[in-house]
């Protein structure tokens, strides 16, 4: 695979995760407190089971390709320093997930807990903003890459 292919995989995985995290933050998590106590454990259990295959493999692709761009060959139009910053953002997202959001979900598996729920929604902004920043950074990289490609004039 070429460095351009790694970049495209990183771009696509990140933009997918940007869309997903905004949907979760604005639509999905705010509905947690409307499920009702009797059904909440089943709901949270299903959420955890169903969300993992939707987000997990893509997060692994993003982490792997961000590492390759930061420390392996990368397209000349990508700043090594910014590629490393992008990787550090991915690492921060993983840290936030493991240290903040997973413990909230673990508490919620025992039943609806308003404090755990509020902490989940509040701390998830960390991931939402970091993924959004990564998406913007990668769009910037794409823009820089497109500037290096000679463009043929449009035919009328």
C-alpha cells in the first residue's frame, strides 16, 4: 500500500467516526434518560453489544493509519508534525474512551444512574471535539494534496 492509500483510509475512517460521534452526542446519548428504569439495563446492554462492531474496527483502522502517517512514509503534502499531532489526538480519544466513557457505560449496565449518565454526556464532548478537529485536519491535508495535482481545464 502507498502512503496515499494510508492517508485515504485514515481520512475515510476519521470522517466516518466524526459523523458517528456527532450522531451519538446529539441524538443517541440524550435519549438514554427517556428509556425508563425498567427497560434501561436491557437497552444499555444492547447498546454496548451493537455499537462495538460499528465503531471498534474503524477506530483500529484510524489508529493504525494515523500511526503509519506519523512514523512511516507519508505523502509530501502532509506535515510530519501535524501527522504526529493527529496521532496524539487519536491516542487522546482512545484514552477518553477507556478512562471516561467505558466506566460510565459500566455503571449504566447496573441500571440508570443519573450521575453516570450526565458524566457520559459531558465527557463525550472530549471525543466529539477531538474527532471533529481530526476531521478538519485531514480535510486540510486533502486540500493541500489537491493543490499539488495539476488540474486539466474543463472542457465545454
